[in-house]
């Protein structure tokens, strides 16, 4: 089954403790992206990657890092999480050029930083 | 600048048709209208898209006005499982522009 898999689904952590949220897709998509979703603000893009070793900032990159060493994986790294990074996170993938009906999202990771 | 305008919320009775409007008065000739929905904090899901003709698939119908400045997503026989946030997005059918979501319409299906 074609899918984007995120782990973990839920995570509670403490301020300053480094964490990684994994994202993997099995569709051989070139493009991968991370979004965060907060009440009243909709989905905002954090980082994206057009292919292996090619990443770029989205709209809200502060406090996050990403890497794209393999085509299928695009982990999101919070080196020193803070409470304002408490949010619902989604990974997405797509072909390039984008056909928006081909955008596939993961099931989400709900992160709480205390 | 917001490309689309949607009402923040709507209710619809179960079994009735749900009609969700979207205004996109600045749409350009190569931009399509896409609809996604997000059910209770799951990842957004593609529903339907169109350029200028009305479209129908197994999930919904899309009616685009002749001037293309607005459209309506129709869920013909709404069920409780259709309760979700619905996003109307305009963008070219292909290209490197990212998918940008607004705040959408929260549709509640009433039993």
C-alpha cells in the first residue's frame, strides 16, 4: 500500500531534550515536506526537500532541522525543543513536478513539549 | 495574500447534500481548483479538482462558475463520517509551487 509513515504518533517530552520524528514513504517520491498545524493557523510548512541531499526552509523553520540522506526518509529533528513547538506535525510526499492530487500525507505526530 | 475565501464553519443534516462554497476571484488561467479534507487531525486527503468544467467522482462533485471566480464542493448525501475541515486550494496542475492550505471550512454533519 502506498503510504507515508510517521513515527511516533504521540510524543511527550521535556524542554531541551533532543528528539527526532521519522518519516518514510514507499512511493519513490522526489519531494517530501514537513508541516505543523496549530489551532487557528492552519498547516504551515517547516522544511521541504526536492530530492536526496536537497533541503530548503519553508515558512516556519526556526528550531527545526531536517536531513535527506535517502530518498524514502525525511526525519524532522528538534535539537532543543521548547513548549512553543507543541503542535501536530505532518509529513507529506509528492512527485515532481507536483500533481496536487498526488500529495500524500502521513497520519500525523502529536508532540507535547513540557 | 489569501488566494481563496471559505466560510469558517457550516452545518448540514445527515443525508442531505452539503454545499461548501469557495471564492477565488483572483484565479489565473492555468490554476486549478483543488479540494482536500482533514478528518479529526488525520492527514489531509485529496477529494477532487477541476479547471473550468464541472467534475464528479465517487466522493463529491465540483461546480465551478463560468467566470471561475468561485466554486462549490457538493457532498451529495452527507454522512457523519463527512464531518471534517474542508480546504479549497488554487494552484497550477503541476509545477514546483508548494501546496498552501488556508484555514478551511469546518463542516459538521448533524444526525
